[in-house]
């Protein structure tokens, strides 16, 4: 009887919210898959479409694929090049991330023979994930619940998706941007003080319990991204049009790379005008410890990932405003590619290879910047294929320390400047 009542309620609210159907401008899961498949066939030399995982939150439907796009020359080869990652939708209602990533994919492919796009394609490995919460996108795009935030994890095990229309205490679903392992134990510092309530900010039963988060974890382990953007939108409007970076807890506990992360965020934010055009996006350090992507990426791999809250309180605007938002936001996203290359902007970067002095073979070694280390860091390791390390830094004097069990430590004081990469080949 209870399932019947739930079914009737869902039908009622489906009819109610059908009046609020989203603009056809926005991509559905099916449209994302079809468009990416077509582009992969059209540009096989520079685009690879890879299924990096599946969802496993909803027992009442087949798992949904999670797609990642790689754009680079020699796309089927893991080249010795900087890698960047652009994450689209993770919170279901925040659909602009899909449109920004899909637009950038199309533009890179269509213009890859012309500067500056040719430099981005030829000299970088660019990855895009339009959505890693296709379950949540499915809810929003079928207009069952346009304010749905989470995936479709069946928390109470009754075989149906239970929710209360509107923002609130939905029983089912996991907030995927609370499901990363770094500081997962805290739950949401504002709404879920013990982390276990089945609310819009529910962190899940364990770190990486959700298919989408596991897919991103595995991709990050494979690629070791230097820079990244995760697109969001602020449902309250309080955080709208801001660029967050890692981190400043309790208003004074700053990350070791705070100065660099701040510089990157300020540079990107300054390039994105607000919707009114009166100013640009506002950079801000993240304050919370809640199992989110950008903090985990920084802790695990040293990735400078920006969390960008695009849109205003109107999260799902009409096509004209949505396209204008895409056009404004992508400018900052492209600048990040320039920064990775040092193309027409600051080129400060410490990089090089670590090899065995006798065999010449690459070595997986730990690379430490003594002035920028922390006990909570996962060791920063060189790439297994090339022995390459990338360390994004601001101008300054640093101590490079490379170590590997069975080898002598390498320690050098050096200066990084913004005119070109600082390169060290360490045998």
C-alpha cells in the first residue's frame, strides 16, 4: 500500500513540475551520450571517449555509464604532457556544468587547427567529465524534481526513490561532493553535524561508496592532474559567482600552497564577468571540511582544483542566459590551459624527470618541496611511465627534495621564475 501511495505522489508531482519543464537547451543523459559518441567518430585522432565507471545507487534501474572525454593529439597515447580535468555536473540541479564542459569539448574539436586551440590540443592532455551523477541528472531532466541534488542511492532499501518535492529532507540519495575520503568523517559542517542524517547533504555510508566518485578517483589516480575545475551552482544564491580554492580553515589554517592556489583563483575569477556585468567573479578560500572534491584532489595529488559557482540564484535559466553564462565561464577555463603551458601568461612551473643513473629507466620517487609540505599530504610521486614530476609554484626560492628507498636523496635549492618552466633532470 505504501509503495502505491508513493507512486501516486510521484505521479502528482510529475504533473505539477511538468509546468516547470527545463529549457530544451539543456542536455539529457541520452543526448550527452549520443553527442559524445558522434564526436568521437568524427574526430578519432584527437578525441577519445572512455567509460570510466557506472552508477550503482539505484537498484530499480540498470547502472548508468559515466563518460570521460580526452582531447589531445596522439589521443590514444599517454604522452609526457601536463593533464587538466574539467568536471561538469555532480549536484543534479546544478546543470550548467554539463553545458560548459560540452561547449568546451565541441570548441576544442572544431578549432583544433587554429591557435590558441591547437596549442591546447597538441601540448596538453585535456579531460572532461560532463556529469558523474547521471542518476541525479535523470531526476532533474525528467522534471520529477528540479531541485534534486543527490544521486539515487536507495538508502532505506525499499526499491523506490523516496523524496519530498522541493529542497529538504529527502530520504534517498547521497550528496556526491561529500563522499570523497579527505575529511569525510566530518559530514557537512553546516547541515549534517554528525554526517549521518539522510538529508540533501548526506555524505554516504563510507568514503567512495558511490559509483561516480569511484570513477573520478580512478581517473585521477591514472592521470595525476595539475589543474582542474569543478563546476557548481549555489542553490541559496549566497555563494553565487564565486571561485573557491584550497583552503583557509577557521579563518587562519591555510594550505601549504595557499599563495599559489589563491593566485590561480584570482586570475580565473577576474576573467569571468558576473551575469549583470557589474563586476567579475569573487575568489575565496574554501572554509569547510566536508569530503569535497577540490580538497581531496589537492591533498591526494597536489592538484589545484577550483570550485566555481556559476549562475545566480536562478540555477536553470532560459537558453539565452544559460548560453551567456557558458560564454563567460569558459574564458576562465581556457586561461587555465594557458597557465599549464605558460602560454601568454605566467609560466612558473617546476618540472623534470627522475631516472636511475645507471639504467636510465624512469623511477617512481617522492618529490617534496620543503617549504610547501604537510603531514596530511599523500606522497607526491613521479609518473611511472616517464618519471616526470610537475609542481606548480609561484615565483620564489624553494628546496627540492627527491627520495626513493634504495637510492641517495637528491636535495637542491633553486629559484622558480615566471618567464619559463624551471626544469630539473635528476639521475
